[in-house]
C-alpha cells in the first residue's frame, strides 16, 4: 500500500543539492521513490530567471548519481522562482514508498510529464486540453477517482521567449502574444483552465481562446501553475486524498478571495488538526509540512476598495510584489517563512486571490 | 483644551492633494490646525525617490492657497516612500483643534523642525543630539511629561547624495559613509538613537559614533525614522497620550520582534478596544484610524532560523522587500492595506523587528 | 524677425529650477520668450516615473513667478524620463526673441498644446489625427511651409494608468491596451504616425488602428515621442529651418538604422559644420547645443544578427537598456553625456533605430 | 610550438553549450586544448546572479563528456554577468594547440587556479598577494618574461554572501565589509592590485588594507576582475604576446580615461591592423576576434564635468548602467555588440575608466 512522504529541505542556493544528498545518505529519503520536487528558488520568477533551470539541472544531477539519468529525468521538477520578502528558498520532496502506514485516506500523489507544447498552442485551447488530459492521467496514477478528493494540482508550464516566437513565426504560425512576460501569464492561465476542466470546475464548452487570460470569472480552486523558461512541456503533479494510500500525511485546501484573506486558510488548518486563534504556535508549526499558495495583484488595481500600485510599477514586476505581500500575510498566520507562494494566479482562484493547500503530518 | 483629529485620505498619486482640498472645502479639516501630514508615496523609498519631494511640494502648495506659504511651511510633511505589495498610497493628516472632546487622556501631538544637519554630522553623535533635543521640545509642545506616555516618534531625516558628499569633502570634512543608499540607514539609525536617548530607553553615555549603525542591541521601542533626499533638516513628530488633550482618538504601541511577529500588535489593538482572534472585522477596521510600523530585513539573513534572500538581492533593495512582506503580515491582521509601513528599522525595535503604533477612534 | 535661442542647463534634480532662475536673473533668458523646455529627468522613464511631473511642476512654478501662471502654462514642458548610463539630467530651453540675427535660414520653432485625449482614442486613429493636425498648426506658427524643412517634431503624449482604464471602461468604451507600460508604446506610436502623416512620410490612407504598434515598416524620420503620466493631452514642438527666422542656431537630422549606427549622425554633424573623423574635439563639442535622439530595443531581438537580451529582461525595462546603450554610442561620437536620448521609438525611424537631431551654434 | 586559437560562440542562454559542442564535433575546437572560456552571461552581474554558475556548470558538463570531469575542471571558466544594452551573450574559448603557425610574437596564454580565499582575506592584502603570485605563475606558463608583454589579465574572484560572512564571524574573524554587493567591489579591487603588483605597475610597498577600494590613484592598465558567487578561489588568465608562440592571433590594449574615451581603443585597433576613421567596416569587424573591456560609474558622480545619476540610482546597480553605456560607446566604434564589457573597474584603469584589450586575427 503506498505511503506518501513529504520532506522540506532548506536550500542555500539554486544549485544546493546538499540537503537532498544528506537525506539520501541518512536513509531518510529513498531516491528511487521520489515522484516530484517542488522548489522555491531565489530568481526573479519572471522570464529571465535562470535559478529555476539551474536548480533543476543541479537536483537532477544529484539524483542521477543515485538512480541514473533516466530515472532522474522521470521526476517532476517544479521550480517556482521568487522568494520575495522573507520567503525562504527550499525544496519540497514528494516521495512514494510502499508499506503499512496509518490507515488513510491519506495524501495521494500522481505525476505526469506532457509532450512538448508547440509555441502556437501556448495560451490557447490546445494547452488547456493537453493539461486536462494530463491531470486525468495523474489522478488515475494517484488512485483518486472523485475530483472532489483532489486538493492541489501543481503545473509547471512553458513560456515564450523572443527566440521561440521567432521560430514559430518562421513556421508561418502566430503566437497568442509576443510579449514574453505576458506569455507567462497566458501559459499559467491556460494550464489552470485545463485543471478546472479536468476537475469539473469549469465546463469544457465554456473555454475558448478568447476567454483565456480575459474572463477571470472562470477559475479553479485547486490549480497552481508556474511558468518557466527551462522547459517546453508541462509537469503535472496531482495532490489529493485517497483511501488507497496510507500514512501520516494529509492535505486540505482553501481559496483566498484576495491577498489578505487568510481566514479560509485558518479554517483549513483547523480542519486538518491545527486550530489557532492567532498565529500557529511552535508545536503546531512543526506539523505543517508544506503550505502551497498562489498570489497575484488584483487586476482591478484595488484591494478591498483601496488602490494598490503593483500594476503601475515599471521597476518591479507585479508578481514579485504579490508574492512578497501574500507570503507576509500567510507567514503572519503560520509563523514561518519557509512556505511556497507562487506568483501569477490567472484562472487560479478568483481575481486577486488564489488557492492554498496545507499539507500536515497528523 | 486641545483635541487631536486624525484623517486618512487616499492619494491617487504623489501630487494628489484633491482629497485634502475636498476635506477642507467640506469643513472636515481646518487647514490652520494641521500640524503634520504623514504620507506613504509610491516611489522606491530609496535615494532616488522623487515621489516624496513631489508630494511635499504638492501638499504644501495646496495648503498655501488656504493659509499662506509661511504657515504651510510650518506643517511637518513626513513622506515615506514605498508602497510595495498592496500597500495603498495615502495621507494621514494630524490636526489640532480646540474644543471640549471626550475627556482624555487622548492622543497628543507635538512637532518640531530642526535646523539643517551638516553632511558630516549625519550618522554621527551630532545627529543623535539634535534629534534628542527636538524630541524633548516636541514633548513639551504636546504637554507630555512622562516619556512613558510617548507611543510613537516619527522622524523625517536627510540622506547623503553624491553632491552633498562632494560639497562636504570640498570643505575638508569627512562623511560617515560615501554610499548614498547606506547613508539612509545611518541617518535613520542616528535619529532613532536620538529618540531613544530622549525617551530614556538608551543612556546618552552608551551612544558614540561607533555604535551607530553597528550595535543594534541599542534601540527604541517607539522611534520611526524615514530618510529622504527632499530635506536637509529633520521633521520630528511626537505622538502620545496626555490628560491635557481630549477627544475620541487614542494611541498605543507594540514592538514586533521579527517580520511576522504580529501577536504583540494584536495585543495592542485589544488594549485600545479592538480585540480579535482572527482578522479585525469590518466594524473594527473602521475604528482603526492609522497603523504606523517599521520594517527591515533581519541583518543576520534569517527569520526564525530560516534563510531569507533580501540582503543578497541586487535587483530590489531589502527595504522594499521588507515593506512588502511586513505590510502583508499586518494587512492579514487588520484586514486592510491602507497602512503606513516604513522601511529601514535601524535602532528602531530589535534587529529584524520594529515598533508599531495603532491609532484608533474610540 | 524672430531669432531662436537654445540654452542647455544642468539640473541637479527634477525640481532644480535654479539654473533657469540664474539665467533669467542674468538676463541670458527672457522668460516671456520661452516656447518650450525639454528635460531629461532621472526617473525610470516608464509608467511610475514621477520625476517628469515633478520637473514640470517645479519649472512652471519658477516661470510663474516671472510671467504669471497663465503664461507659464503656455510653455511646452516635454519631460523625458530616464538618464541611464552617464546621461546627464538637464533642461533645454527653447526661446524666441525678436531682433536681427545672422541671416537665415535658421532654427524655427512652433509649439501647440492639443486638447485632452480620451483614453479610448489612445493608440488609435483618433490620436494620429489629433497629432497630425497639431503638427500642421505648429508648422504654420514656425513659418515653415515645406515639410522637408522640418527636422524634428517632439511630442509629449499621455499614457493609460489603471485608473484611467477603469474610468474609460466605466463609460462603456474599450481601450486599445490594458497593460499600462504597453500603453506608453502605443501612445508614442500613434503620435509618431501623426507626425509622419503631417510631414507626408506616410499617407493617411495607410494608417489604421491595426497598423499602430504593429506594422513598423511605417515610420517617421523626424518624430520623437515621449509618453508620461503627468499629462492627458499632447505637447507638440516642431523644430526646423526657416528663412523667416535668423540667428546663429541651425538644425539638421539623421536616422540611425540600429542602435550603433552612428555614421549618419556623424554625417549630419559634418553638414552643420562639425566634421570629425573620430570623436568631436572640445571646441566642436562647445558648438553642439543639443542632440536629440530616440532609442529602442530592436523588436526582433537582434542587433546586426547578434542576440540581445533587452526584451527578455524582467528586471529592467527594455527602454532603459536602450537609452543607456544608445546614449553610450552617441556619447562616444560627440564626447559628452549631456544629450537627450528618449526611449521607445515605435514608428520613429526603422525598427531598432531612430531619428536624431543635432542643433548647433554656427 | 604553441599556437593560441580564440573562438567566439553565440550563447542562447546561460546553459547553452550547443555552440561549443558543434565546434568540437566539427573539429574546429580540440576540447583537450581548451585553457579558458570567458563568458558574458545574461544575469544582473551582481550578487544574486546565478547565470554565471549555471553557465560554468553547463559548459564543464559539456566538456566533461569529451575529456572527463577532471580535465574539464582544469579549464578556467570566467563568467562575467550582465549583458545590458544590446551586448550579446557569448563564450570566448581560448585554446592552445601545437603546430607551426605564422611566426610570432603571437597571442600567448597562461592560466592558474588559486586555492580558496578565506572570507576574512577578501578585499585585503592576503588577496592581493595570492593573486600577484598567481599572475607570475601564469606568465611563466605563457612563456612571457617581460611584464610589458602582458596585455590583459582576467581574474574571476569570489565575493561575500551573508552566509560566508556568518561563517567567518563564527570563527571569530572579521570581514572587510558586511555589505555583499560592496564585497564584489573590494574583491575586484584587491585582485586588480595583485595584478598591478605582479606587472610592476604599483609597488608592493604602496599597497595596504587601507588603500584597497579607497585610493584609486593606484591602478593597473591591464587588470580585469569579475566577482561571482559561484567560486571561492580565483581563476587567473594572462593574455599577452610571446615570441615562443605562433599563429594568426595577436593582442594589444588601451586604457579608457572615462566611459566615452574611445580614441585610445581606436588607436590600439590601428596598431593591430584595423585602422578606421569612423566605425570599423564589416571586413575589419570580421578580424576582431574579441574585445574585452572594463566599465564603471566614475566615483565622483561626473563624466567630463557633467553629473551622472548612476551612483544615486537605487533601482539599478551602477555596474549595470556602466556596462550598458560603455558597451554602447565601444559598439559604436567597432560596429558589433558581441563584445565583453565587465562591470566594476576598481583599481582597473583610472577612476571612471578602464582597460580594454583587442584580440585580432591577422
């Protein structure tokens, strides 16, 4: 019977695989069981963020020394750039082992790599469908039947660079957008609608090229997408609860309606055994294995009726502002800064808000 | 008997005096009674932030139309740049009117402009002493005798530019630092130690040129200093409680030990009548007239033992990171984003933390 | 008979009108004769650049003390943000005096303020037509009949902010673009096509909403447009040669085909009396009263077949990169850094290149 | 008899080793002969620039596939971050082959890796001496006896991070500076004084901890130092002319007195066979194999008496400004953008200027 194990490891830099190596040496992690590694890396989280690719290369090299390059390549590396504010760079390692753990339902994990996405499909229906299919496959792998049991779907999706745009146009096709930073948002948006379709949150018939990146009334409560220059396909990781899995780890989720809407997260923490009026106390914190959240600047330029300046700032991308701010709001709630807040929440939760998953050890 | 009134006005840009104008026209503010205006303006909050000077010029022009340029110049304009995250640009207008309000002790306000600070005194004992003297004078003006009744001292202090350094060196003197961004920190630090000396938090004998900007075990729990290129002297505003004042407004303060240490602020809110387990509810929020806080990246590079990257980021100043993050933590507590978080907390609260004042209408 | 005089004044900050004041006091400038002031101010040159508005407010306040606020408001203030690299912040004051100068043709100046541009017209034909009409009016004012005698048309045009977009959408109209930084490019582009239409460089029939910001084969060799948050109308200044004007000052122009194409500028300098094989020598430099240029990152991501990274950089806007780089190329040619290089050259010169004007004292 | 070969390869990203791989496959490069690879990578060139480490890891992995990891580790990888303006990311591969080339003197190459530098020695005499010794060893390797025959010494040196500082202080020692960005400048400065000592440009007795980073009247005309987080030792590459080497490649150098002082570079180009009044023509350009230069913002805040804003800009590091600007000035001279301009020229050329090497194929 599968058991999910989740390990949070500090990273001293994008290429720091020493924590992973130490955990393998100590027998705490079986490298052959690793399904996915989520990373918060300290780049700008935007187009020219090489910390993500550097991390992926470094972690896969480290794993390859133990399990060979082919199996190391099967792991889903989901690197999310940007540790603004006091967010602490770290890796979250998702491992599947066999054994008899505490009876479930417990955390269940499925992961899929898609084929490469042609540049002209990015931000369009082709991407939605490719991701939806991958989510369904990952659910099967995780032994999750009911979409209601899915609590988070993490996607790593590609973006357009000037070069990729040029190659596409040389082939005679058009791309959805020529602005490379904007392409990150479209890619996240289309991927998230793919999740929403797979989970039954949005009917497939409601999605068209026109609504992607525009009609934000369509969203998933459980999608989290992160774009990066370091891949041209998708990595899809489904996290949920399944009675076919056992062990100490469980998961729940919440949706923040805006950047400081922390009360739904407080409620989710209470549901999985960590109730707190104020900030989580040190003992509770030690049970919080991972907090995964999405953040974005509300597109109407306001938060609860008061103007913010994130979208008019030409020095700092709004995604960087939003990550710092939401990481502060959630840090104030849970009392620690080693959490995973990813920027750009197009079609991921309501405009200006976003989904949050909490993973705890019971 | 004096009554302190405090008005929070949204600003659509650094030069937006329309809210002030409207309040004057509506009779809500008596321009002749304005003692100080604190502003959060949307520049970078660092050396080349012209939003602060633009705001000061625009607000004083607006006031001059009502009370003449001379009296408009007597107002303390304390512009703090940087509205990172969803912090909302706004003005907080402090007004003194005469009348019979709700019996005190109530909010009491004193304000002093110092003489210009020579460039060579910046970040040194000369600045400490000039500020300490000004704080004492402002306390007398506010009719506050016991330093314990002072809950916040807001300082606007100068910085060094390349030009000012050159002029000083041409006069044959040396400056404390030649890095202009660093000069902001030293100026904030020396000003804050001036507050600490005046309030009896640090003995004068413990302060020397050597400890300024270095020995952060010396700090004030109530100082808040903000440096700017737009002035060469200090503006000093003392906020406290005095039985000689009346009215609905009161104040208290807390000290955050680190960037997510929000529980002391929750306690201060409770002490002034706004108790809340989770986030303040909408009715409570409407009583919170102002929240004034300091933020900084902890100088040891860690928050609760976990690494942050703010001090190694060469793209975004650590003060910008810290403002966004702390504004998020406090926004999560109070449920709104129109708060005043100022960056750079040298000798203002413990390293990595900072003082917070809450001003509420009873 | 009119004489054009051009004064270049160093600025120690966006609000530094002391050089202007000193020149007026010394009788070198007649404040009543000032037609326009071009400024390079030290903001980011993008959406949230308040150095431009601060400069306009400060210079117009200084002039108002001499000629009253109404006549001060008639001056065209064209503030271009961004002094990247070693570009030196300065004001270029264009003055018209009456007298008998050296027989012309000499520099002739015309200037027009348009009405406010509705947000929905920005980046569309409405803006093209409004600007074209203004250029024709300014030519008449300058006594220039032949469009060939126009050597530079400087436009200051508005941009969209989140607030302006919201107001337009509340009126039920759509805007050309919702990205505020992008709106600067569209506004510059439409303005420049307005110049091209007025000067006969592009037929009116070739311009439609679709080509603006897209078909860069349409361009003006003499347009220079700079967008700013500080105005909602256009300022249009036509610079050319006219036999109806006299005096020592003349003008010519060149078009750079790319960011390092300095040889056409060298040729233009030679035509107006400053021939040089290498860098201008100190005596020649003293005759160069102004150099006005446009710069942009080539939209295909390459310079002479070699990749540049300006369009994939999410930390620094490509306009900032391009200004620094082109200012270096032109600084290497003319031997000084107090030149006016403005970013964003949509429809201003060929893609990746831009127009350059040289104004010299004979 | 050794022949130096130099290859310039475009890079599509920090991890793009495809050009190197293709050249090896085509037989154009013998991987066993590679002594050093200089790279311009597209990070910020400051503390948190991971593009340098990513490039080093990627290139060494590619080489290891051909010559094994041990010999791949012997290559000097000198990655200089920052391709501001239109500078084009690329690798310059220095190769030593045996054969009978065109009789020398020709380009001669020596390279040395030092031991790791303790954090407390950085920016102090210990670093000066370690580098001076390495330069002498590299000269011997290159068969260059007379220091006058050395035309460029490229150093890659370490920097301090918050973590390294903490480790040093935990050992009870102090570091020269606690500001990580500043540590880059001190490291470059001490390394460059090491070159100056080795080449006899500055007497060893004139150097002390106090002058490093302060007395910029001491400088080398041929040192180029680049700091990076990706190493803790030094890579030292000496480039000069030696009669013991043969082949088509030669080298000369110039010193720019300020950021737009391009005439000395024009003279150096003429000395090695590329005379040009204006910009190099396409045929000449094809002979220019590499141009290596240093750039910095002049520390007095002026260029030829006119103020620049690079040192007061808190949004963009002055090194980024200076690289863009100087790359523009040199690009205007040589007519191409694939050149190597490295930022931070402490003790490398006079204040505000810097050394430039030109490597040409005869």
